[in-house]
C-alpha cells in the first residue's frame, strides 16, 4: 500500500487583483507535480517545503522574494521561516536585505546557529557567511507583483507558504514574504514568527496569510495545534475556529494546514487565496478564487 503524503502551497490571500492568475496557477501546478514526485520517493517534508518556497520566491508571481515591493524608503526587507514538526526545530529571518532566498537564510538560522529568529544585519551576516546568492541591484532584480493597493485604504500584502507530510509521518512548514506594501522600515509581520505565521509539530503543520498583525495577535498557526491538542478538535474544526477568532478582531486572510493523517484544510475569508493541493490519495487542485 502506498504510504500517505500530502503537500499544500499558497501564494497569498486578498482582494482580487487584475493579474494573470493563469500563469501563476500553471507555475504552482508544476511545483505541485515536482513536490509530488519528491514526496512519493520518500524525501523529507522539510526539504520539500524548503524547495517549494525557494521556487515561489524566485518566480516573481507572488509578494515574496522577487515579486516583493519596497518599504516606505525604497528598500526591500524580507521575512521568512521554516519549521520541522518532529523536532520542532525552527529558523527565521526578518527584515533581511540583499539576498534572493530568505527561506534559505531561515534554514541556516535553524541548522547553523543556536537561535530561532535573527533580524536585519545579523540575518544578512548569516547569509553572507554561507555564501547565499545576493541581490546586487534591487531595483533591477525585484519585479513587484503590485505597486499599489487594489482598494482604497487597504494595506496590500502577500506571502507564500508550504506545508507537507512525508511518508515517514513527518510534518514541516515554511513561509516567505515581502510583507506589506510600502511598510514602515523594520516592520515585521507574522510570517517569520513561529506560532503566529507558521507552526509544525507532531500533529499538524500550518502556514497563515493575511495582514500579519491579526495573526500575531491571535498566535494563529499554533492555535490550530492547541485546539487539536487540548480541545480534541479535528483539523477542520481547529483551522476554521482559529480563523474565526481572527475574524472577530476584524482580520481576514487564510491558512493552509495538513495533519499527521494527511488531511488537508484551507480555510480563508479573504476574497481570493492562491492555493494548490496534491495528496497521495489522488487529490490535485490549483485555484485562486473561492
Ligand atoms: N502575513 C504577511 C505579513 O503581514 C502578509 C500576507 O500574508 O499577505 O507580512
């Protein structure tokens, strides 16, 4: 019998933008096929989510990596994180400048330092020490997906996320973001904050997307696990409950989640959420609209 594995990706949630979603959906479908092959041949969930996020950072279709927008003073400050469910090892960088793959810097923090979260110059130092690929001319390299909010008064934002369950029952989560458009220098959202923007343990892996301040205030990703652990809730009840809690504060967005049995949930209350799923049970989907 084939062993169970699952993979879910997202490219952010928010109002519908006048963009060519067909291209980003095709790209996501290709990535899911790659992830499927890797998980089916027994690769670790941690390596698969890392590879998926690196590709999403590089593609320029989402507000992460190449597709990110500058902050209020024209600098690109990016955030990312990665977490391994079984060991609960985690690494994150925030306000990183000058490197192409923030998630790779986050993995270095996890594996090469005794720390979990390193910001700004310290994060760049780790990236430099390990010879990560640099961005030499930000204005040429970055091709922002959007340069202004779709709706008046909106705080436009975007993120990419990946959660996976591998054939050894290990869960992992990874995220990367350019954060809010035109953000205040030094602003950090939920994306690199373990527990808020992502979480992985022995029962569930979760990544969130939406205006980060709400996810920070509800510790949204870890809340899904707590609801399952202490409240004996199913993945579905827990994920929808955590999002509902956030909604009560006025926040919107979404999350992707996989439990250790391979169940998948993608609750969102934003107008759209770019998302893709592939499972060993034969499910394959890519969508942007509800
Ligand atoms: N959560 C991200 C942030 O606030 C943005 C997003 O997910 O759209 O930085």
